[in-house]
């Protein structure tokens, strides 16, 4: 578990709504990014259930900030 997860008590998998709240990015933007293959890596639990691993979100944020 990363320091951020411990500090914020983040779940391992975030819903689109949770990720939108954490990153302050609109859910529609996250959806558009998923369709384009942009943004943080998404894991599909089913065909209608996208989830984001916090570890993947951290990696994406680091790369985006560089």
C-alpha cells in the first residue's frame, strides 16, 4: 500500500465518480479519455464496470506532471 493510500485511506480500485472527485476531473472527461485510450489505465470488471487502480492513477499523475 502506498503512502497516499494510507494517508487518504484510498480504496485499491476507484469508481469513475471517486476518481473524478479525487482528481477534480469531470466524469464525462474521464469517460471520453477512456474511449480515446487516454488518462489513467482502466480495469474493466465487466463490460459496464470500469475501475481505476490507485497505483495506475499515481503512475499517470507522475507522468502527466513531467
